[in-house]
C-alpha cells in the first residue's frame, strides 16, 4: 500500500490495467486491509466469496474493489469497458490479489512478525501526498486525502502494518539472489541464435461474402456474444465546481499590502552588485603571500592555482552577491573581494577555512527597481497568494461541512456554488442516450471517483486540477449494465456475423495450408494449392534479442517464429482481424561463444527478475495453504456475470 500511495495519489490514484496483473501488486497489499462485514464462519456460504484463516471476504466487498480498480484503469485507458477489463484479466487479478495478500498477512502474523506504531507513523509521514506546502507531513492534508479517497485512518494504518509485515516475510526470500553461468548460458544462447522462417497470409477479404444469414443464426450469434451488445453501467453525476472564480473578488491586495511587500524586499528591489569570483584557500599565510606574489609577477591566476594543486573547478566561485559570498566564506573575505576593481587580486585574508586569495573576474551592477515598476508583479504575486489561501479555505470549509453531515444541496446553497448534472454517462464520459452530449473538460477528472462511489454514499470533494480547481461531487442516478435489445442492434449483429463467418472461412483455408506443410509439402507449394489466390510468402530472419528492442510491440507472426520449434508451423490471427498468418520455422543457426558472452549478463538480470516473481508466487501459494484458504467459485462466477450484465434482452 505504501508504494501504491507514493505512486498514485500524486496522480489522482490513476492505475492502469497492467498494474493489476503484476504479482508485485499482490505483495504490496493495496487491497488487504480488513474488510467490512467480516466474520469468522468456517467456510464461504451465500454471499461469502472466500475465507482466509478467520477472515471472510464477501462478494459485495470484492465488487467494490473491482469497480474501484476498473474506474482507475479507465483513467489510464479511456474507452476501456467492463467486458474488456474482465477479458484482459482484471477481474481475476483483483480476486487473486485480495485473497493472496490476505493469506500472506495472516501467515506473517502467525510467525510473530509485527510492525510498531513508530514504523507505521514513519511510513505515513514519508508519503508526499500527505505533505503540506512546506514539504513536511501535514495532518490536515492527510485527512483531506483520506476523505477524498473514502478511506479511514484505521484502514490506512492497517494496510501499512500489513505491508510492513509482508515485507519482513518476503524480502529474505528474494534478497541478494543470483544465478550461475550454467543456468544462464542456455537462455543467453536462445537470445542470440539466428532464426530463419517463412510467413504467409490468408486475408479475410479474399474468402467471399457467402449466403445471407437467417434470423435464427443472427439471434444465436447475438446471444453467444451478448457482452459485445451490452451497454455498460451509466451514471448521472452532480458536481459543483470550486475554483478561483469563487474567491477572486475577495482576494484583491490593497495598496498598503503592495507597498509593504515592496519595502520588505530591499534585497530584491534595491540597487545591488554581483561579482564573478575565483579564489584559492591555503593553509598558511606564507603560502598565500607566495601565491599572490606569483600572480603579481605575471602568472595568470589559473596557472598559479594549478601550480599550487588546484583545478579549474576548485577555484571557480561563480557569480555572487556580497552577502552570498560572506555566507560562503566570512564577512572579512567578502568585504575585501567587493572592495577590489575588476580584474584585481586581493591580498591574503584569513577566515576559519584558511587564507583566501580572491580574484574579481567581472562586476555586474543592477540599478534599483522603482515601486512603480515593481508594483504590477507584486500585485500579481499577492493576488495569487491570497487566491491560493482563499481557495484552500473554501475547499476546507466544504470538507468540514461534509464531515459535519451536511448534504449536497445545503453545502451548495451556503457557499453559492453552481451545480451541473450530467446525463447518464459511461465511465469514459459518453452518453449513449444523448449522442450529441459533449462532456466539459472538468468532468473527465471526476469520472473515476463518480464511478467508484456507491449511489447512497455521501458527496466528496474531488480534484479537477491540483491547486486550481476542485468539485463537490455526488452520484445522482445509476443505470446498471444491460444488453441492448436485438432489434436495436440487428444491423450491427448482421455485420459482425458476416465478419465472423468470413474469418472462419479464412481460418479454415489457413488450417488446411498448415496441415499440408506439417505433412511435408513445401510452404510455397501449399500456398499455391489454396482454393483462392493468396499473396506471396515472405522469407524472414532475426534474433530474440532484436525483439526486446521493440519494447513489447512485437508483431504476432514474428513472435510465433520464435515460439515454434525448428520445422514447426504456427497459425496466428492478424492483430487487426484482417486474416490469418501461417508461420514456418525453416532453420536455426546457433551463435558462437564470442556472440553469446555479452548476452550472459543481460540474461542473468532477466532470469533473476523472473525467478524473484516465481519465488513470490510460491510463497503466496504456501501461505494460502498454511493459513487455510477456501474460494467459493460459484460466488466468484456469479459476481463476474453480474459485473458483465450478461443477460440477453428479448426482441
């Protein structure tokens, strides 16, 4: 949880789907504080989703957590719907994370591992999201963030305590891990071997249209793919912006304020002088006098310093005011330096650091800034300061009212806030019932919080732009996810059915070609024998290490070239749904020792990282067994179906 706060609170708790599927996220225990409604029953029944030791996780608890993570994932992937979130592993990952994290927590406690209050306080104080403007921990900032994220102090402390004890458990397992060359070398060989292969393509567009589908076929297709024809959950949100426009009138500085600010900043507006200086500091007066004599005799200051053992960096002071230089050396040394003419070198001057000899390389004199010239900038700075404070006070006042139990309408009326209510929108801000609706820019940052909240939950203060704009937010209405009636999407179903059937025909042709190649037919001949004329087969080659340079954007057929064995053939769907690739590995050439050697170190790093993850998976699995973990798969399946809203609607 600590890492979660540090990473995500600064960015409004944005968390992408990739973060959900990492084992490390299981271990950090974002979701493992004690759940409301927990019990000590012996096994999950009814609404109980799992038991870990004496802790029970209910379906409602898990649904809240999954919806929360879905809303945060949408911030990172606009347009992500619940069906895709579930299909990409988001649902399963959160379920596993909650159960696995709780098991590790219970196992650590059974071993007597514990975190002190001082450790927990230290972790909280170190989280930047809880710091005030002075960079130090601020109790008010801490409580405000907790209120915004619907957390309690007890829950946060429980999570941090769990995180600390889990680290005590898993760090000894993963620390200082290394692997011998004998284990790493085969992997390194794979990274640098050269693979040669053939890649052919069967486009869907060449397979023909086929007969028109019957109504029964369309109905069956619609029911089989109901998730694609389901409108996601929609919510109508009410929000009242809180920004500078509400406080601007009362945040104008007076002439007295402006004059006072000018008079108190003499170092900024008075005439001043800076000097570009060089110096040497020697440990005796005799050495300093000898240095001065060398410069007076014709040596440059730099050459004399070099002869005395100083580098150019050692003698460079840079541009300083007299006050700045005095703080760096002493008042006497600074006075001597600022009494010199440009290009002059001082006599030796003693300080606590030794004997100084200073040269003035250049002098810059800055004239005084008059009050009239400084006034516009001072007024602007004071206006912003006053607005910042007034805005902070207004947000605090609204938050205090919420903490005191006041409702949305009362707070809006008391503080003269303007209210906006959206139509029913999806998590991305689209209003299916009002296609012309264009969400205001300020709505986008509020969507995640709006979809994370329960309909009966109290309003919250949310951030639109940190330090500039906030909003009082509440959920006005929730419309559950529901399938669209067949009649409304029949044209779309017809088009999708046709595309699916064309894809099936293309896959059948590609499968037949694959079987011929596997039976010994040359790749080019197998393609020529296809029932439709296909594009030419392409020859390709490469090394695995080249795939790493693509940073995860490896084309599917190229990836298949490195998964198949020598002489193997793989069928791969085109990523854009345009057809099917047939990939055949012709031959593999092993690399020599000279080529393998540099790959061993890189391979060791990769394997250590993978081994660490596997060790942690094994640890989490062992913890589940040790503390006694039971999953109610039927309840999990019911929750998954409820989130998808997968119930067909009659025509």
